[in-house]
């Protein structure tokens, strides 16, 4: 229900990731103006992650609401659903290959390509780049005054935090803090065109090598690069104390190989054949099932609302699901307050379920005999699906 009064209200989205972009686009399609404030000076989505699998029951529904589903389907990589699972010795437990022409429910698209798809559909000047939020002050009547590091202040009627793990808006709603999950990732990449043998081993989708509470996780991207995440169960300060000179790629890779010295050579080759760029990541999470007391004029979507590990494959899908649910709630209610409450009630339910799956998978994948356990978990899931059909 879009009223004339609602179209005059000022809506701000903090953060220009896929969730924020999707939310803005759906609102615009319903005639509601919105401004995205992004801290980067230009779109940085291509540098913030690799290939994404977009689920038909969440991310694809959001794309349909945004009017982009057909365009997405035309460029999505359905072969990206290939999955190979090994233990550290190279024993293979799963080798799932998508059939040529088969369209499964989780096709892949690079994050940068998805961002371009959304950006190209937005109205010009929707995004203000170079606006890093430093503070948000709650005012009477649900309004908020937003303070940015470029000394600009804006007063808005509704502000939505799509600003990720370390959201500046979350403290206005909850005292919950992100916590280190116990996992650290060293990100590398292999050029499949330069190393066709490694590309052949990797196939067209994902490879998981698991063992010794560590992992070598690889995924082919649309640009031909294989993104690799060396994953360690480690203390939070491990990257600072391990002695690996991450600013010296050749030496760093030699020392990283020592952590996988008794692993199968094809898995080690993800390190040997990687390029010199190295990225460091710690995996943080919010409490599973996080809720907060509703407050007028403000809410959160995506990682700002329910940060979890990447081991449910739900991150971007949940952000886009949130965006669709919130946008439809805004268009379907007379005022923002009722819309926010309706959205939050739904979001708590589906996000807590995904957060639990993510937490369970994290513990399973980095436990003893992880490859065997993960294969058993998939077998159980497939059996449940078979019973439902």
C-alpha cells in the first residue's frame, strides 16, 4: 500500500552490497524513493568475494521481485553446482557433476556480476559513494540523524542497516556483539587458464578438502579464477603470531604448504600454483537466533542482522531475502513502524534456522573425520528429499 505520504518519507540504506541494492531496487519498482549510502568511493562488490550460489527459494525470489530473474537466469552458471569432496589423503567422497543443460536450484554468479545486474537497474544517483557512517542518533518520532565522516548530516524517517558484520546501526537495537568463530581463512587464487591441470581437478564448481581440523576450499569463478580458502581452526591472533610473512607471497606460500605437508599433491597444488595476492580473513558470527526489541524508524538486513559463517551457503541469499521481505512489508503497510515489525517477525524465524545450520556445518567440517561425516550428512539430506517426493 503505497500512499502519497509514504513516497515523501526519506529512506536511507547504509551499505551498497547485494542486500542493500536489492532492497533499493524493489522499493523503486513500487514508486518509493530511497538513497543508499556506501562508504567506498565506488562499487567494490567484485573485490568482496567470489562466486555466489543463488537459491531458488530466497535469492531468486528476491530477483523476481526486483524484475531481474530472467536476466539472471540468462547469465547464471548452472554448471557451477559441481561439487567434489576429498579428505586430506585425496580420497574422494563425493563427485557431483551438473548435467549439461540441467538447471538446478542453486546456479552460480560472481558477486561483481550480480552487483552490476542490480546497479544497472537502479535509478541514477540512487547511491552516494564515499559516505562512511560514523554515528546515528535517534530522534523523536522514529527519525534518525545520520553523521558521515565527510561532515555531512542527514535526517531520515527510516534507516536500514545493510552495513555488514560490524554494523554501525546494530548498537542502536541490541547489545549483541560479533564473536570470533574460531576459524581463520587465508584466501588465494589460481588462474585456471594458466593451470589447466588444476582446473581439470577442480571441475566447474567447488572442491572441499578436509582434514586435521583444517580445510582447502576452492571454487571456480566466472572469470576463470579459482578462489581458494585455506581454513584453519586457530586462535584469533594466529595470523599475527604465526610468523608467516604474508607480505612476501613466495615465502608465505612455502610456509603455508608446511601446514599441509602430508596432504595429497592435487590439494597442495592450490597453494603451489596460486598467484601472489593473499587476503586474510577471520570468520565472525552473531548469536544464533538473535532478536532485539523493536524500535521505530530503524531495522537491519543481511549480516548486520544475522551474521553467520559461510558454511550454510546462505549469506547473500538471506540478505536478498531480507531485502524482499522488508520492501514488500513497506509497500504493504500504512506506516513504517508496522512494516518493520512484520518484517522482523518473519526474518527472525527463517534466519535463525539458517544460522543453526551454518553453526552445525562449521563444527562438522572442522571435526575429526570431517569428509566422511559431511558425506553422511549429505546422504541423510538426500534421503529426506527422496521421502518427500
